[in-house]
C-alpha cells in the first residue's frame, strides 16, 4: 500500500509504503520519505494494487461503491472502472459525521480472558482503583460492592490476584447491577443524512427513515437505523432490495445468515401494504436500508459479512423497520384512497353529460341551460374533490 498525505500547505507531503503483518494485524512501514513536489495543499492518497476479476451486477465493486455513497452522503466518490467511463457519486450533504468519543470498556461486555489481560496491563496497583479507573460506569462505591461480592479486599494488589480469584471477580461483576454504558461512542448516520443519501442514489415516490434510541447488548452500546424508499423505478414484482450496513460499511455477502435479514423476514409486512411469502422477505417496489452502529459489531465470522443473532439486536432492528413500515402503510393507504376517489370521479364525469340530457328532457331545458347544468355539476364535483 502506497500512501501520500499532507495536512497543511505549510508542511511537506509524506510518502509511506506499508505492508500488513497478518499475524499481528499491524502495519509495517517499508518506505518513509517526504515529497516536496506533491501539488495538493492537503489530503491523502491511497494506492493499492490488487489482482482479481472485474464483474458488474450484484456484489460487485460498482454496487459496493453505490452502497457506500448511500451510507456516507458526505463523501464524493470518483470511480474509473476498467471497462468504462468515469462514474461519479455526488456529495449529498455538507454535514460531516459527529466524531465518536473514546470510552472505557463496560464491565458487562468484558469476558474473563480480557479481564485477566486488563489486570496485567493496568497502571492501577490496587483492585478498587483498577475497577474504577479502567472501566466505565464503575464508581468507587460500586467497585467496593464488586470486591465484597468476590470476597476480595479492595486494597488487594492487582499483580497478586490468582486465576481463581479473577474468576470470582468476573462472576461478581456479572452479578452486580451497573448503569448502561455511554452511547456517544457510536454516532449514528441520523435520519436526515440517511434520507439525503437514499434520495441521491434512488428515484422513488416515497422516502422515510428512523433512528432508534441507543441500546446495549453484553455491555456494548449500539444504534440501529432504517430507511426506506418506495415506488418510482424500483421493481414491484420481486423481493424488496435489502441493503445491510455495519458502521457505515456495506455487507454484501451471507445475507441469509445475518440478523438483519432474519429480523426483516420475520416482520409481518402485510399490514403495511406489501405481499410477503411465508418465511421470506416481502415483495414490492421497496429499497430498505438497515444500519447497525456499535463499538463492537458481533459478526458471525472473521469475514465480517453477517451480524450475529443477538436478541437485543434483533429486537431493535424489528422496531426500526416497523417504524418505517408504519409510515409506508399510511402512504400506501392514502395513495389507494386517492386512486379510488379518482376512479369514482371519472365514473361521475363520464355520466354528467347523460344526466344533463335527462334533465333537459324532463324539465324541458334549452341547450344553453343544459350546458350550464353540465358546468354546474362539474363545478360541484371539483369542489367535493377539494
């Protein structure tokens, strides 16, 4: 990987050539030098040479970039495919995402092995100070309570805690009631920005979006968002298009194994005006976007293509898509009502001339009276429509 970066016109650009140490998952800098001749006043350029097969359609580079543009509408993307002209994804908003804030780990999200590792790496000397300083939502009072439940002295030296004592401490943490962790470490895309990205890349008749309040699973905060586009150029005789995202990154593979797919498929969509075969995604002209943001997304494997089926995550996804579904249902019912009213109005308009003729024959009206009668009936029909 070749990276050129410059932070200010007053500074020289820096060139780095980096390879990845797959054993430690850390970068190794092979070349590091300055580039005074680099023209851009600031910015970063990343070059990666890959070997692969280029193809279009589903799960392609083109589709991946389109989904990136939807979830990141603040980004402007220029893409030159190997067999075509440049593709440009315009910026949909000038609003940058809120920077996430670093938080300490929550005790309920830490496993035993991680707890032992943290005790080896902590700068605290005593157990009570370790619990208070190295974890979030652990006050000095709560730290004392945990120590008592574990049968350990709050002044015990961290370096002298044995494996069995660490196990007791872990169980005591699990039994102690703690406040949920802070959620400002997982800033969502937000409804407005998500709608801007969806409208930019999808022509539809109706759009809606929702952002759920932050929730917690195993001590890890997370936020679920959903957005929906309906009608327009979207195909109506096939299952809905489901776009899955984790921390703004598209998930293109293993859809059947993902919690998002399960939550959407297990939701009843008939009340919202969509047909749904048993045990599968609904059918209709719908593009549904579901985004899960978390400090630790529980993927099913190292490929990070499917989210694990945690009950808390499934529940939040269902609530998010149901909120969008209710808005869609109102729109569909309103549209059907308007279409029905238009159909009835067309029938009435069709028979107005015949009514006028009948009135002329019954009341012996002149042709001018008949014309005024037609005009009056059409005027009454127009006022009733409003």
